[in-house]
C-alpha cells in the first residue's frame, strides 16, 4: 500500500474491538462476491494474486472502505482514532486521515503523466475537468489512458490519490460507468435487488435519487480484473 506508513497507527487501532470484527465483515464484502462468481476460496484468490497484490489492492481498498463507514450508532474509526490517539500523529497525517474519512471511490482516466512527479485524472463517473495529482510512486505504473478505481483526496494545497488503486480494463470500466449512470432508470424491483446487494435497507426513492458521488461510493473495488488471465 503506497501510503501504509501514514496509516500505521490507524491500522493498529483497527485490531481493537469493535473495529476488528467490523473490518473482517467489510473485507468479506470485498472478497466473497468474487469467490461466489469464480468458485474459488478466499485463500486461492490470495494465492493467484500473490500476497503483495492482494494486500495493496484488495485488502487496502477494504480498509479504506472501513475508514469512510458510519455505523448504526454513528461511530467512525477515523473519528474515534483521532479523538483518542490523534495527538500522537503529525498535523499532516491528521489532515490526510480526515481527507480519507470523507472520500469516495470513483473511476478515473489517466493522462499527462510526468514520471516521479504527477499525472492528471479525469473522473469518469462525476465528470469535470481532469485534476492534477501530485504523485510519485503511482507514476511508475500508471500510463497514459490507464483507468483505475481509487480515491482522490485534497491534502493541504495538493491533490493526491490514496493507497488503494485498482487498474480497470477499458471495456470493464465502460460497463461500470454505464451501469452507474443507469441506476435512476431501474425498475422498483431492480432497485430493491440493488439495495439488497449493497446491504442497506430498501428505499427505492433514495436509490433513485443517488448522486453520482453516492453511486460511486456504493461500489467496491472490483477484483475480477485482477483475476483475469
């Protein structure tokens, strides 16, 4: 995970209750659908991907998912950690954690890569002009017109990406964008099935009126691309 060192304190905090059990459930949400579709066990997926790739893409995306979740009692792990242990972190790390806490997943297209320095990312879900991403390590793997799912966060004067990044094949990314944009046209039955898949109580009106940001947040980083031959 590219910014693992910034999250070390929070990762240790996540081994405490109730966060440990909550994170295990979220990780299952990210992995089990791929298991069901491919017929593979979770440990087989780890073996196929390799532990490094599994941790940097799948585990990291699930962990960042945990950071943004507000549970039924209104609790959030970042809020809890900053309240109880924030004094141990630098101001820059606290700012980064707060930015992650309020971030959403979206799908981006890469352009204007400057190795070891930056690239531009165009949000394919919400639209708008490409934004300049100050980044070093990701420019070693991201190339012109690559598409990836991830989180773009504002940290001080710089716009950055989080540690969990998953490359998408072009056709898969097109299908994803088309699917997100078509949510408002679903029938009541289809909306109910979607709500069930997301895991929330069904409310057709809420789903019909989801913003593009909220639609993106409903999605998980899809590991099927990683399993493709």
